[in-house]
């Protein structure tokens, strides 16, 4: 079950997104701006405190119920390679498409097995800027900056029936050194649902939603109207080897985009537990 929980932790965690250019927007009153900044900082601190508390509780769990807690990743974590098949974006009538290797994610998690089919995990992902990036391009397979992502996942896994995953996280973004630009931190959740058809294959669909909570900064200056939001949805196909590694192919399109470019992505993801 440890490998299943690890797979649940890593499934639908691809965070290589199309770079979004901030658009001009109405500037709210100063007191509203301060209230929003305060709320964003408070939420970020609460998420980090919740993550630290979850780790502490998980570490103490063996003292009372060892069978309910298992370390599902080694100290080197889980490596997730995101290989882009094609990624495109459009804005103001213009469009662009790119292909190549996306950013790599490494992470570790503590998993809980509530039943033979219901699992949850609390963990921490680190997104590394390994994908290709061109600051003059509209679409990129990489972001050119690293991020930390404390998260919680809940999965229902039935090898002969319904499979579902929900993943909640809070992205803490670093600065893009090529542009001196730092994207605001953002809340996100990823979702997936499918049906196992035998032989390790699962057919289904899923996507993600993200809402940026903090303003972008460039040269240390906050940029008004820079908070992005988008919903992505599309079909997916997954093969699980039963030996801890699996491969997922997905096509997703974005909708309800605010303050950014809208795009579609076709990509393949391989998850390898170490």
C-alpha cells in the first residue's frame, strides 16, 4: 500500500504551467490592497503551520497506532519527470507552441491507509527549474524558477473499479532570475477520476484549478492586477506497473483564465519512487 500512497501523492502534481503575462486591471483602494496582502500572508503562514503540525503528528503516530502510518518515500523522495509533448498558449490573437522536457519535481510524504482502498498523505514537493525557458517566448515548458509546495492528498484506489484523487497545495514561488520577476504565491488543487480497465490501465479525466493570492513583484515592486486564475480539464490515460512506477498521458485545456494567457497542453509524466 505504501507504493499506492506514493503514487497518490505524486499523481496529478504537474505544475509546469504556461507563463502568464499580467494584464492591466482596475486598481482597488489602498485599504483593500493592504487587507488582501495581509490575508495572503496569513493564509501562507497557516498553510506552513498546518504542514509542520501534520508532520509532527505523523511522526508521533507510531507510538499509538503504528499500522496507520508509513513513510512512503525515502530521504531522497520521489522524482517526477514531466515530458511535454506539446504546449501552446494564445493572447491577443497570437499563439505559440513548444515541446521538450518540463520542470522536475522531487518530494517526500507521509502516507496513511484508512482502508485497503482509501489513502491520504501529507508531503512537501520542490519544483526545480529544469525545463527550457526563453524570456521572450509566450509559451515555455519550464518556468526558470523554483517553488515549494506543501500539500495534502486523498485517493481512492480500486484496481478493478473507480479511482479518484484530490490534491491540495500552496505554491511558494521564487524569483525568475532572467526577468527579475517573482510570481505571487498561489493556492491550487488537482483532481482526477477514472476507471480501471485491467492490466494496470486506467481511463479517466482530470485537471487543476489555481488561484494566485499574492501580487507579482518585479524589481521589488508589487504589480497591481497581476493575480492569475485558471481552470484546466481534460482526459487522461494511466499505466501502473504494480512495481511502484507509473506513466500518465494527459491532454488539458484551460478555461476561466484571468490576468493571463490561455493555452492547451499535451504531456507525458513518469513517476519513479526511489
